[in-house]
């Protein structure tokens, strides 16, 4: 039981990190596109 909880916590944190990184990348990409749009 304790092991399953650890694994669950591990995956939840991994998924959370991945989503956070994806969100940052998306925001960065959107910002870059916005800059290109403004400059172009």
C-alpha cells in the first residue's frame, strides 16, 4: 500500500511538472508569435 502511494505521488508530480513545462513552452511560443506579428 505504501509503495503504491509513493508511485502515485511520483507520477502525479511527473505529470504536474510536464504540464507546467508545456504551459511555459506554450506561453513562450505565443509570446514569440505575438512579437513576430507585431514586428512583421
